[in-house]
């Protein structure tokens, strides 16, 4: 028993010194960054990085937006905080962590997929999101560090500190064309549009939660909310209940940025020549760089001209 307790104390000491997830809550060695592709884990390291003052949030439908392109055009310093497969509640946890670590926020870009349009917060499914990593409590974080995963992370961080490993791209951009090369289209990942509400006064609890966060921000923080494009065949048909529901959700999202200077709401989920071209998509919801560049230009124009920005799409 004494040996086990001694080993546990040694592991805990290692965790305290290294801070295996680069949370900023522990760590004495000053190692920067992590080497891990699990975005739910690595977003914490990027979200607290003082080299950035503006953030892109969303799930993989935000992944192809290049922070460097936005930074170059706006003089802000953008970081990608997308988390693969995440729901709005999880994205809000990342946003809260980013805001707690940045007293001055230059801008926020939020990619709102259909998950934001639900009428009741769903039960969490799939791999559990590591809320403990984004929690305010050091204790909540520390009790999760006696694990093989944390030990592996600690040694990866030590490798970075010793120059044996490269940290992940600090601004968080990773193209999914590394695994989904151009020229391929999969009829998969249909948009998860919620069933239209019966009531005409449907609630959008995820958007309400976002609104609560935005109300606490300084009035001069610009926010651009985009609805990512989907393949044209999945765009709700005008006049249907689904299209009406989508319109109500868009109106609720637009209300979040109402009255904010240099802010805008842009829906790229339209049926046009760009979204009918399969070469512009990996699947029904993941778009190729050609569309990402158009979206970046829309975001840049919005951060300059607000709702009067000219959107070319």
C-alpha cells in the first residue's frame, strides 16, 4: 500500500510540474503547447494563449477557416478553437475558458451549425467532453490527472520542452484535406436539423445561453456569426416547415449581435452554384478551401463594415 501511495504522489508531482494539458492551472517548467490531435483537449492550450486576442469557435464545420487569413486582414490575432463533433454547450465551455483568459477580446467568430437550433438541450452522447479541463476549479482538474492518458500527455509535453517533439500549430489550423483529399465526395454527414417546433414561439436554449455570454462582453467586441454552407441538396426548401424553422433560428442568431458595431450574421447555407458543386464539399456539411476562402472574406468584410458588409457568395 505504501508503495502505491508513493507512486501516486510521484505521478501527481509530475503532473503539477508539467501541467499535462497546458491548462495554465499548474506547471512550473514554462513549456508551451501540446502535441495532440484531440481538439477537445488541445483547445484549452490554445484558448489561454496570450499571443491571440480573437477566436473562431465551432465544430469541424468551422475547421477550414484559417485564422492567419483573418489576422492578416484585420490586425487582430486569431486562434482556431474548433472542437471536432462538438455541440454548442461544449463550444460555450471553450468560449468561457477563452474569455476567462483574455481580459481584452479583439473579436469572436462563431460557426453555428444546426445544433444551435435545437428547442431543448439534448442529452450528451458519444465521448464525454472534458468539462473538467475548462472548469474554474484547480481541484476538479487535478483529480483527473492520475490516469494513463494524463501521464502520456505529460511525457509528450516534456518532449516538447526538451525539443524532441514539435508542438501542434499554435493557431490551431489543421486542414482536413490531409485525410479527405480533393476530388472525393461522400454522401454522408447529413445536417442534423431539429424537427420543426409545433409552437410558433419556439425557444432556442443554446442561442439563449450564447446571448447571456454576449451580454457580458464589452460593447465594442465585434462578433460575426456564420451559418456554414451545406451541400445544396440539404438546404431546406423554401416554404416548408423546415425552412420556416431554419428562418426562425437564423433570426434568433441575428438578434445575438444586434446593436454591436462591426458585427454581422451571415448564412452561407444557401442553394447556389457554389453549393451545388460537389467539388466544393467533402460530404454534405464539410466544405473545401474554395468556400472557406469566400467565408473568410465575408468575415473580414463584416469586421470592417458590420451588417452593411458586401458578402460575395
